[in-house]
């Protein structure tokens, strides 16, 4: 294994939860989530040598993940809606109130537009407004205003 491969493997192991979280928020289908995860890793690998460190590694991973999901959403809307067979039991199928609330929140977040979904997801990951702004390309003040509006939108749903 080369030095580059070792470094990349360490980065993936450290940040795979972040990548998977983004995938999970942009798809409800297990196979799509797995495909997105793999596509993000391929894009990270292809861009790994050109990462200059101008932003934090974490911000770069979020940006690659979100951009990949955005491209996926665009591709999916061009292709039309697919109807899949899902026989898995979800986390809200039990009687657990927390699981039901998580499922409802995920469903509501899924109805938001791409930018709003990205911002709320980053906020739920306890990122600062500066970090969120750097990832989505807006000022921290705009992030703050957007978050207030997004939370209100979620309450109304």
C-alpha cells in the first residue's frame, strides 16, 4: 500500500460517518445510499492530490459529499421518479417515541430544498456558522438567517 493510499484510508475511516450521514439525508433507499457513498469516495480519491488545504479537511469532505448529492438529485430529477420495493423495517416501525421523532424529522428535512437541507444537516452536526458558510458558500450572517427560517419551516410541517 502506498503512502497516499494509507493517508486516504485513514481519512475515510475517520470521516466515513460524515459521508454516510450526508448520503442518508439525501436518499431513502439503501442501495442508493451505498451508491452515493461509493461515488463520494471515488470523487474524494480523484481530488485527494489536488486538495491544497485552503479549507479544513472536514469542510472539503462536506463540500465533496454535498456536491455529489446535488449532482445525484439533478440526475434523479432528469431521469424521473423510480419506484422501488422496500421490505426493510425502518427505525420508526417500533413503539419507541425517539425513533418515531427521528423518522419524522428526517422526513421533514427530506422535503426541504437542497441548500436548506444542507444547512440544517451541517447545523445538526454542530458545525459553526463560519464552517457552514464556508461549505455552502454564504456568509455566517446569512447562515444564521437561513437557519431561523428553516427551523420555522420545519415547525410548520
